[in-house]
């Protein structure tokens, strides 16, 4: 089963620097005639991710990787094309998202897990396991604003790891924390995939992404230029890195 299907997707960020009162009044005509300045963040992107597969997304900064994850999550909508998601989706796209700085770690577990779709009874049943996985100990009773970035990342990942998601979307957040905890997260991902979970991850850590992923895509200037094995996608990215950027 295809858990994620991205079909001919375009996403733009338009500039209204040339738009005045007249243009706002006749906006539909102006858009039709193409007089708005428009920059494509993503242009004609198509790929899919099957259940039990892991997909790594590589590319230079500003090529649309994070935008693509947000489209897959559904927090952004495509200008053209379609994105189809199946199953429960969990995501770590920005450190600290889904948390409140004035709440304790304990309270944030309930807040974040609820956002991910867990019922209160499920959160209570999983709470001790979440705290153990986070390795935060007594700090779980302290306000989140007292946490370091690494502690926040641990708590977020611990909640996500117990959310029973069918698809996980991860964006460059696992580099925070010590090496032993990063290894713990990698081991979780490998178990998750072997148990039929679907993983999509963005990372500049090419060693880790090759270890975790089977498939890969390479983005360049908002366009998909490689969709095959993760090794081929990484090779494509490396070639772009050694060529002058145009």
C-alpha cells in the first residue's frame, strides 16, 4: 500500500511587490495574466512511499526539503497537484513544536501526545515508558523553558516513538543530543521499519541517512532530479555539491 503519494505538486511563494489597489480589485485577471511575481519552492514533484519503506530526502539548503515534508504532513497545501496520506502520521519537523514552554515535561507529554492523536488513557498507559525513553528522570517535572535543546529533542522523540504512527516524517532534528541517544533513536527507526512502519527523513548526515533508508530522492532548486535508491540519491547530491551552483 502506498502511504504517501505526491503527484505533480507545485508550491509557490509569491511576491506582491507589484500589487496595488487596482491589482487587488482585479486580482483574478492579474493572476490569470501572470503579472504577479512568483517563485516556485517546489516544481512538478511526483513520488510515492510504500508501507514498510524508508525514504531519505537530500539536497542543498533552500531546495524545498522542509516544504515537501510540510506538504506531506498536511500543514501546507499545494498550489497544484495532489498529496495523499494514509494512516496516522507523526512528525518532528521543528524542535519544540507541539510543546508549551511554561508547562512541565509531564504536562507537555500529554499535550504533544494528544496532538499526535493519542487518547488520554493511551498516554497514561505509555507515560512511564515515554519518560524512560527520554532519559529525563526528575527533570520531567520541570518547566520546558528550563530544558536544553537536547532535552527538548529527547522528550519530543520519546513521545513520537510511543505514538503508534503509521508514517513518521523527520526533519533534521536528531542531530541534537549526545551520540548514545542518537544511536538509541536510530535503533528505534530500524525496529520501526522492520515492523512495517514508513519513514521519511530529511538529513544532511549522509552516513546516517544511508544507514536508515532504502529509497531516496534528491532535490535541486525545487525540482526532483533523482528518485531511486538512497545510494543513488546521495551520489546525485554529492555530484551537485562538487559542481558550481548556477
